[in-house]
C-alpha cells in the first residue's frame, strides 16, 4: 500500500517536473536561441573564454568506489538543455557545447528517457565527434513495470548508439525493486557496468536511505548545492560509509543560484581555491565534499560550459573555506 502511495506521489512529481520542463522551454533562454536560429544568427560563442593557468593543470578525478575507476568531478546534465527536438537548426548550437565539454576533460553525460529528445540528441552528437571514447554514458530507467523498463532500456541503448551503457540509474526510485532485478541481470551479461538510483529536489531522502541500505548500488544521485544542503545530514555520510559513488544533480539549483549573486563581485578570498567565477564557486563547493564523486551541471551555452569545466581544475576549498562559502549564503 505504502509502495503504491509512493509510486503515485512519484507520478505526481514527475508530471510536475514535466510541466516545469515545458514551462522552462518556453522561457527566454530557449526562445532566444530558437529566435536567433530562425534568423540565421549563430548562437555559438564568438570566442572561447581563455584557458586559464588553473585549467592548464590536471583535471580533478575521483574514484568510483566499486571499481576504483577514476571519473572527472564535473560531468554534464541534459534535462532541459538537450531536449531541443529533432530539427538540425535546434541541435546545431549544442555542437560547441559538446566540443567544449570533451576538450576540457569531461566524460560523464547524464540523461533519462524522461528528458524528451535528449537521449536522441546525445546519440546524434556522439556520432559526429571523435571524442566519444572519453564518454561515460549515464542514463536512467523511468517507467512503471519490469517489462516496460526492459523496453525502455533497449530504446536508450539504441538512442545513445553505444554497445553498452556505463551507468543506468533508476530515475526518482520509480518501481525500483523491479528494475533492479533487470539491471542486475544486465550487469551480469555485461550490458551495463554500473547500477544507480536517483532522487532530486530533496524528495524522499528517507526512502532513498532505505534503498541504499537494502541493495548494493554502485552510484546514487541526488540534489546538493549551496541552496540545498540537506544531503549533508544523512545521505552523503551514508554513501561514503557504503562506498557508493555520488553524482550531484541541480548543482546551480536549476540556475537560481546565479540570480542570487547577480551584481555581486566574487570575493577576493576565492582565489585561494582557484575560483574565477560564480559557476566555479558553486561547483567547487559541491566537489570539495569528500563523499562526492561528481556534479552534473546542465548548460545550453558553450561559454557557460567553459566556465563550468574550469571547476575541474586547480585547488579545491578546504573545510575552513567551505564554511566561509556557506556563510556567504547564510
Ligand atoms: N531525479 C533526477 O534524476 C534528476 C533531477 C533533476 C536533474 N537531474 C540531472 O541533473 C542535471 C542538472 O540539473 P538541472 O538541469 O535541473 O539544473 P542546474 O544544472 O542546477 O542548472 C541549469 C541552469 O543553469 C544555467 N547555467 C549553467 N551554467 C551556467 C553558467 N556558467 N552561468 C550561468 N548560468 C548557467 C543553465 O542555463 P544556460 O543553458 O543558459 O547555461 C540552466 O538554466 C539535469 O540536467 C539532469 O541531467 C536529475
């Protein structure tokens, strides 16, 4: 009964998220891009932000505890940003976003069947790059019913155009026990390398904890940012204790963190951890948490990608600087 209630709550949440996605796609960013594309104006950044001294060093990597494989601490989300439909004019502005991601050391791309055309867009972008060997493919299963889940997983594999997905996560815990059975079988057959489970927006942390205690997940994904530090209480320590790799979604609170610092200069003390802009401030706060494997910011703009990937380089804040970062947002 409780399970059923959870699933119904989940479906309500999912409908709300899908509604939000449509709303955001109608908002200024997407409309601006489409408007300029229709006019034939390139929305590609005219010049790349310079590669800085910090970026010239080695990328920061973290191990996946299950295998010791090293992953870059900044990946890429695709929820709204890659759900652009099938028209090549709408997809073209994402080519420089992809290029910048791989050129600066990116590997993990996160998607889901819930994200409209995102998986198809990723698949197409991957056919047109020779950087695809860097890819760490992370998608999700998001449906009710084991058979429907299997069909969805096969569809994702086709859309991504990869022989084997690196990570499949059970999206928002929907019908997770059933999908876990399939995913364990897929893992045994070598069709997926890692299994994970997700939530976001601070939802159902208690249920997620129980799932992590019950089943041996390789990865867990949830929200953590300067706008929402709830995960510090239980989820992050639990993941560390159970040796589960943590992927952080909504690192910019969906973009709202930028609005909260609009017009505010970056404090001088942020140079102590090689921080050059607010994007790196928000991301380095997350990736400096010892339990975090990587954060997956989403962007539709190559210039923003360059800023975000800058957080993959240089020093990270220590515990003292992290407290100062929190105070900045108190
Ligand atoms: N339950 C789940 O499993 C779940 C739930 C939510 C999200 N996720 C995953 O997590 C990913 C990230 O979350 P999110 O997409 O909700 O939000 P987010 O990454 O916190 O924020 C994305 C927003 O930030 C803006 N942005 C990015 N870089 C910027 C920069 N350097 N300067 C200024 N603005 C910048 C983007 O606009 P521009 O396009 O203009 O750059 C976009 O509007 C998703 O895409 C998805 O893959 C998973």
